[in-house]
C-alpha cells in the first residue's frame, strides 16, 4: 500500500514538473504568433516584443537546466523519439535567425522563420507531454484540463497561424489560390467544429467531474468559466468575419480589424491556457497532498501493526523461551550428529581400502623380518643388507602409523575444536592417505599439483579433511566404471583466500542433477550406497568457515571448488 501511494505521488509530481516546463513555452507560442502579426503591420512594436521573447527563452533555458534531464531533454531522450534537434540551443538558434531576417526586412523569410520557431516549440511541448506523465493523467478532472492545455489549445494556435499565413492579412480571398481557398475553409471548419468545441467540452467536463476527486476546487469553476466566456466571445467575432470573407457577400473586410481579431484570438487563447494550467496545477497539488496524507496513514497503520506483532512475538517468546532453547539445543545436537555420521560414513566407505592399505605394509614387514632372520643365521651375516632390511621395516611401519593417525584424527569429532592455523599441504596429504588405495585399486590416475608448504588456513582441520574425503569418495564412485579415469587435485593461493578444487573425468550432463547436488538426501548412488547428506553437510562445514563450496558450471568435467579465507 505504501509503495503504491508513493508511486502515485511520484507520478503526479512529474506531471507538475512537465506543466511548469510548458508554461514559458506556451507563452512563447502566443508571443511569437502575435509578433508575426506585428512584423507585417506594426514593426515599431517589435523591439519591445523581442525583449519579452528573450525573457521567456531565458526562463525555458533555466527550466531546462533544472528539470530537462527528468523530462528526457537529453541527447538520448530526444534521439530515440527522432527529436534530436528540438533542444533549447536549437530554439535560441532559430530565434537569432528570425531576428536577423527581420533586420534584413526579408518578409517571406521572416514568416517562415516565425513558423519554424513555433513548430520547434510545439515539438518541445509534445516531448514534455510524452515524458512527464501528463498525457497519462488518471483523474477525469485533471485529465480533461490536460487535454485543454497540452492538446486542444496548442492545436488551435497552430490552426490560427496557418490561417494567418494563408490570408496574408489582406482581408480578402481574391488573391488566394483555389487550393488556398479550400485550405482556408478547412481550417475554418477545424477551428469552429473541432478546436473550439473540444476546448469547451473538455473544460466543462473538468468542472463537472471535479467533485469526484480529492474535494472540490473552489477556483476551478469560477476562473475557468470566466476565461472561457472571454475566449468564446473573441473566437465568435473572428468566426463571423472569416465567414463573411468566405461567403464573399460583404466585400473586402478591414485588414486592421482582422489583424486585431487574430491578435485578440492569440492573446485570449494564451489567457485561457494560463488559467487552465494554473487550475490543473491546483488539482495536481490537491492530489499529491491527499496521496501524501493517505501514505502517512498507511505508514502509521503499518508501524502499528509491526508494533503489535512485535509485542505479540515478545509475549509469546517469553512464554516459550525455555521450549525454544530446548528445541534449538536439539537441533544443534542433531546437526552435530549428522555431521559426525557423515564423517564416519565416509570413513566406512573407505574401510576396505584402508584395511588393504594397512595389510600391504604389514605383509612387507613380515616378509622382510623373515629374510632378516635368515641373514642373521649365516656365519658371516651381511650387515649392509641387514641394515637395508631394517630401514624398510622402519619406513613401512611409519607408513602404517600415518594411516592410523589419519584415521584417528578423522574419526574423532572435531566440531568443537578451536580453529587453528593449519598447513593445507598436511590436510591434503593426510586425506589422500585414506583414499590412495581406493584410487589405486580402481586404476584411477591421481593428478596433483605441487602444494606450497607456506599456505596456511585458520580452520578445524578434521572438518576440512572430512569435506575433501567426501569429494574424493564421490569422484571415485562416479568414475570407477568409466573408460577414462582420473582425479585432479589442485590448490591455489588467492591472496586472502585459498582455493582447493577436486576435478574428475566424469561429466554431469543433466542440469537438473547439477541443481540438486547440494540438496539434503539427494543422491545419484544406488540404493544403500549413499545417504545424500555428504555434499549438503560439506557445504555447511565450509560455510561455517566463512567459505564457499560450489560446482564449477563452466568446467567440461565435474569440478568442485572450495574457497576458504586464510583468516576465519
């Protein structure tokens, strides 16, 4: 609700911006139209008129600097609508050209320059109408006033200017061509049947519909009706004279009188526009004020609802705090149990291979010790050979010790360990010891880059080892029946982070499987061969270390990436 009210406020405020931008433009059209009449009959008044136009152009320029970008009077905003030339700079350029042609007393060029300038301003008005929301006004009263100010009155001014050009203020149709006479009759009909009726109907509808929206405007009816009456009187007089001219029954009409009537028509059109624009601004301000009031009430109601909800939560929370504490304890215990179970499951999957890994060196020790006994039985024992045998026994027993140590570390619960600085190389090597035999037994090629001894990570080593073993176990299970079998392990120093990756020769072609890999209980292993918790728990472990575990979607082969901060 609050968002909706805010959008409505912003919408109306942009209409106000557009209306204010239009005010000096519309006054310019009135002044330039009356100047065109002066340039033909009363040139001595031109300097004063030029001064008024200069002031209006300065206001347009000030408006453009302030709100031009908002109304898309920019290169991009204008070019997408094929209006790139219709800028304030272009307006000033056309005005300078008009003044220079006037000084040269180039009558034809001057009329064309007036029309070019009026057209330029008309396009700017159309542009602000498109970009300011005015053309999309949602309320009937303001919509019909918008129709008067943005469409009907500018259209009437345009038609009046065409009539002035066609008649040439000779107050007679005798010198007008046949096609010109037809054009005069067309514009007369458009003004009488179209423009004037449209203006009156829209203004009357705005007054009639006003009470439906945000209260009645006290000034709308009186001021708009007064301006309409004056406008209609002048337009009625102009229509009578034009009709006489077209009928040809009364001879030539006085040119000065016709000039004056056109001048009054332009001025009263401008007056009606100003009144309509001011009343439109009043309606928009009332709408904005009402929407702001509604939004404030909505905010108060929303805040009240939040306060009630918070008090309710606090009250219920006090009653059930002990229950919540017990529940959280159980959740934590279950989570820890699942992590431990996952770790032991991974170790169980490797149990057969670890047993083989231990049995092989034990058999080596047994065989070497028997050979040593035989050497000692000789009359002259070969002490050098005996020393080599003892060294073999020592190395092999150390190998067994590393395997047992790795199993002991891995099998205990490290979830409560304090994070300490650990060498990545040690974690990796201790993990590989637990699965090296499984890799070897399945003829899998293990590819591993050299790992720097200087790379350290603040972590719980047991948990990181659990994640690595899980990834290695998954890789082994995924590729053991493939014709090409390899696993690549790599470590990269990223400055503040360390990246560990496990890549295998398999390919996950189904995107649905990729998306579900970290979902609890999802597994691609046969029934009884997997819990579907390994990756989900591994991801949680890494996240608890403020790192990330993800699958590389850009990799051709299956590649999991662990990223850990060096300082957790």
